């Protein structure tokens, strides 16, 4: 029974070995000299102004999470569309309930100002 998993184990071992070999070759043959100029951040050929990192407002993360949430929920439309005729009225009603729940969440986020970008 374990013989069936031998190909998978071999594949994982070979992939891991290739990864380590590639990193090792890069470290072995790659350049090692680091200067202050090479360590500077680079932006479109201009000298950077201010720090390289900035704090982003929480609103950015909130909009990103809401986008991912609604985007992933929309993925559920494809399997439903494929088996739509087999589900009949039950599937149609269930999808309408799903869409209503999505719209309630969307309007709640909209009324709370989560989608406002300033």
C-alpha cells in the first residue's frame, strides 16, 4: 500500500533537492560584494525621498479583505451554473438566498463607510 505513495515521495524529494541546489549554486557563484550604493532603495532612477516603508491606513486592508471575501464568494456561482438544471427550483431559491446574504453584507460594509477611499 505504501508503494503507491513512493512516486509522490520521490517527487517531493527531487523537488526539494532541486530547490536547495539552485539556492546553493546562486550563493556559490553569485556576487558577494555589497556597497552602500547597492543597498539603497531604487525608484525610477530617482533618489528616494523619505523612508522606504510607510504605514498604510487600516482602510486599505479592510477594502482588500472585502474584495477577497466577495471575490471568493463569487467563485461559488460557477459550480451552481454547471448543475443548475439538475437542481431545479431548489437550487434557484438557494442561490437567491446566497445572493441576498452577499448583498446584505455588501450594503452593511457600504453604509459603515468601509468602501470609502480618502
